[in-house]
C-alpha cells in the first residue's frame, strides 16, 4: 500500500504532466489559464517552451523519481524547491499587486501543494521504513540497521565475500574450514576464478 506522501507526489507529478501537455499542444488555452495574452507568434513558442516542454519534462522526471527513492531524493528536493520559489513568487504577487482573484489563489494553493508534496516525498525512504516496521532481517547488513545508534558506532562495518581486502581472503583460504567455504559462497566472481 502506498503512503499518503507517495500518492500526493504522484498526483503532483501527474498535474505537471497534464499542464505541460496542455501548454505544449494548445498554448492559447494554457495562456488564458495563467492570464497571459499572446500578441505575436513567438509568444506561442514561449508558452510551448516554458509552460509546455519544461513543465512536462519536470513532471516526467518526478514520475520517474517517486518510485526510485531514496536514490532520486535530491531530484525531488530540487523540484520541491523550484515549486516553493514559484509559490513564494505567487504569494508576493497576491500581496504586492493585490491580485486576490479566485483563479490566482487556486494557482497559489496548487503550487504550494506541489512544492510540499515533492519535498515531503523526498525524505521518505520506503525500503528502510518497511524493514524497521517488520523487525526482521531481509538481507545482509540488516542487523546493523536494527541496532541503536550507539551500537552502530561501536561495531566495525561487516565485510563480506568479494569485498574483503586481499589479506583477509588469503588468511581465510589458508585456514580451510567453514570460513573459506562461506567466502566462496558470497563471491559473485567465484565461477571466473576457478
């Protein structure tokens, strides 16, 4: 089941993709929505580029970024900060220019929701939260995540298989026994070395 933050981030990305497609395919409607007037043909190019292609690309990147967290968290934070800047610019216009129209306030609210959705979703790491909530080890190194911070600082990181230093591998091989067999099972390049 998806979390609320993930669902909100997907909805925000979908809104960007939808508006970007609208501005790219029908720039006159998009211009009317945002309160602009096109007086020359190059104005259509500007709307297709700025409101169309750029917003569409940002929405597409966010559709990619949401499920690939935590690796893509910086991308999501950047998008969140960009939309935060847009929200602050709209808020400044509402206050300084006195533009208290319902459409402008709706765009201000939508911009703020998009910004918050991306920033909140960037701090969520689904894999780590799932493992902690279950309380079971799902793989190597899991026991390090379940310990307290004090325990983590006092234990050296576990070295496994092919990640060991060459001195450790040679001592494990000379010792024979179970340690050498365990190392060989963990070694992804074992078939190439034999």
